[in-house]
C-alpha cells in the first residue's frame, strides 16, 4: 500500500506534498542521473491507487521540470559564490570544451550542469529530451507497483540502475563513435596528402 499518511490525504494535498518532495530530491541530490525517481514513482502509485491521472501526473511533471531548472540555477549560484570568495581562481571559471557524450551526461545531472557552466539553452534542451521518456517510464512503473511499497522500492532501484547503465552506455558508444570518426578522418586526410605528394 501507499504510505498511510500520503494515502489518507486528499488528492490535491498528496500531490502538493509529492511536488515539494520531488523538487527537494532533484535539488538536494546533485550526483545522480535524472534525480527525482522515488517521488515520481510514488506519484505513479497514487494513480494506481485510483487517483485521477491528470490531477496527479501534470503537477508532478511540472514539478520535475521546475526542479531541474532550480537545480541548474542553484548549481550555478553556488559555484558563482565560491568563485567570488576565491578570486585567484577566476581563470578556472571557463568551462573546457566537451564532447557530445559528456554534454549529455552533464545535462542529466542538473545541479552539476549549472555548476559546470553549461549554457542554459543546451542544458534545457537536453534535459527535456531525456526527461520525457523518463517521466513516462517512472509514472507507469509506479502505477504498476501501486500495491506494494517494497515493489516500488525494488522498481526504483532497478529502474535507476538500468537508466544509468543505458545512459552511460549510450554516451560511451557515442564517444567511441565520434573518436572512431575523427580517427578515420585523420587517416583519410593523411592518405590524401600521401597521394597528392606522390602525384607531384
């Protein structure tokens, strides 16, 4: 069953509690890929327990997206404050160039994206693309596991591990592919230079 205190609340109050909790989870847990899973699963469990789908899902989705933005801003603010206290380290403020895989991985951790100096538009576009299927999966899993908190915890753990493995594997594959493409381009350029030098 859902936690008794949450299940006893009217839908609007239960959803408000979950929205506050999901924002707190996203902001307070900076090193997790796409944080907020526990509360989103509980929101799905509310739906599975018979609460109206839209009355639960829409506010929670808005809270997750808002939590991502707040985490990004707070990460940037903390690093900005730290750099103002350490003016001698201002040279370190400029972010280094990253590959596409690293950019996506950073965007999946909103607080770290803000702290690393990632541009807001790049962050917002990437985190939105990742959040849409993540939200659908988390709400659906919570709905299916609505009758058992143990199942929700188990699903949360498995879903978190699977999502992390899939994201990291995808990013490593993308990085390996881009490295292979660059190596092929270098070999092709070297071959062209050799051919042109032999033809002269």
